[in-house]
C-alpha cells in the first residue's frame, strides 16, 4: 500500500505564552509558519541549504533572523525566500490573537500555551489539505522544529493527537484539573466538543516530531518572521476585518503568496479566526 510521506518544517514568531496572559499591546498575536516537502526531496533540500547557509552556522549558535545585522538580515531573508519560491514549495501559517486565546481558554477553564494551539491547528489543516487530494492514502508526517525541549514535544504530540481524534470520532475531550486546598474537592472537569457524524473521517495519520538547528529550520525562521512582520503591518490598513488574521488577502504582498495554502477566503473562514476571535479584554 502506498503512503504519503511529508516533511513539515515549522517555526513561530510573536506571542506564544500561557493562556492566562492578556495582550500587552493592542491586537498582539502569535504565529506559526510551516513549509512542506515530500519526504523523498528532503535529502536534496538539506544538501542545497547546507551549501547556501553553512557559513552562517559556523558561528556556533543558532542564527535568528532578528539577531543579524540589517544587511545580513536582508541578504539571508532574500536567499531563503528565493529558494522556497524557485522550488515552488507550499507553505502555510496559523495566527491567533492573544486575547481571543485567553478568552476561549478562560471559558473552558483550561490552561495551555498559545504555542501548542498554533501547532495543532497548523498541522491539522495541512493534513486536511493532503487528504483532500488523496483520500485513501495513509499519511506519515515528519515534523521538524528548532530548539524544542522534551516537555514541549510531549505537549505538541498531545495537541495533535487531540485534533486528529476529533476528526476521526467527532469528539474532543478537554481535561482540566480544578485545584483546591481541600483534597476532597480536587477533581478533573471533562468538557466534550462534538461534530455531526457525517463530518467524521477515517484518516490514517502517523507522525514524529524532532528538533534540530540547521539551515532547514533557519528557512522556517525566515518564513515565520517575514509573515509575522507582514501581518503586523497589514492588519493596520487592510479592508479585511482585523479579527481575520488567517485571511489570504492579508498576505497579498507576501513574496510567496502564490504558494500559500490553507488560508481563509471571502467564502470560507477557518476555525482559528472564528474560535479565537479577537476580544478587547
């Protein structure tokens, strides 16, 4: 049986902290971006990016785009984006308002990092797109990020499993501990979200999450940083309602707009914009 094997390289920009936090600046948001490769192309991409960016890694530290000099920053940004464009590599992003996240998690009496929510929603919609093109083929994902600790990897895995179970069964269970000084009053609240049976799927998805500091993850850093800065600028002047962080028109002037997938349109609103809509708290 054939298997669709994909490599998804991710990085985040902006806010990613705990749900108890509110925005410190108006309409603060977090963003995670990813570019996608067929697994058979990973060796070629790795070797090409090693040649292009290896000198940047000789400094012995992970290079962040924001930490480079202005001249270096623009050169490396252009090199990374040119590579993605020349190879017509598909990419996507998920963005969520800090206040919208805080509001929803407060209603559910939950505590979670925005980082986890960004990851779960981004990977799930990429999986949904892949299945829309090959409905009967199992999917195997290799997800790569930089500088994740073991605790973050566990949280990411749990988040994605919850979303995939939701798509398969139509039921997502949220377990939230309720703390009390009295042991007899401590409990776990079980909240359940459901969807109609006709929306359930039989998707067969397996995945791994690994961490590395490499030219591969540096390109994801460039992609997330560029997209975050563009959104920050565009939500101030766009005719698109500022709640709609994931609308395709907000990246009209993105150099890789042509290869962006899984975004909201005028006729389709993705769940991150509706579920985590902006609140002035």
